[in-house]
């Protein structure tokens, strides 16, 4: 990650702007997202999507399918801390998964990586093998 990159501040700023643009009234008594929360999500998830476990790109958040976005449980509510699930890629956030569908996708993605051997070097012979 670049030292000067402040993606987490941009997400907070853009979230406030979009909430206002979509007429979602922000109640000052309810905690709104902050940079510490976003950094904690990033560290807990290790820059992986909450749904599909793909590595997210925080430098080109909007133009890339794997761009880093913030997932809300209820899209009618503003970006309150209690309404945010975690960070997810732009592709999954656009599909608006339900929690059950997202959990199934996460489970099978992790199962696929655990069961099949994936070669890091593309020049090596590609083969799938079952783990014992």
C-alpha cells in the first residue's frame, strides 16, 4: 500500500456525500463510519472481499471490478457503523447479495482453495489435485 494513499478518508467523505444525495438523513446520535473502522475491516479481512475472497484493489476503487467498496446491510439507511458489514469488491457490492448467498459463496470459494492445489507460478504444469 502506498504511504500517502488515504482511501479510507475518501470512502468516509464519499459516503457522506452519497447519503445526502440520496436523501438519507444522518442522525448525529448514531455512530457514523470512520477511518478507524475501515482500517480495522481491511486488516481483519486482509484486503479480501467479504463475499468472494478476491484481493481488492484500493487504488482504483471505482474503475475496477475488484475495487474496494463498503457493504451496507440495509441500503435505505446511511453508512452507520451498525449498518456496515465489511469491505467487498465492487462486483459483489453491485450484485447485492443476500447474507445467505454471500456466506455460501464464501464457503465454497474457501473450500475450492482448500481442496484444489493452485499453482502460484503460471509456467508450472497446471493440474488440480485433491487434498488428503
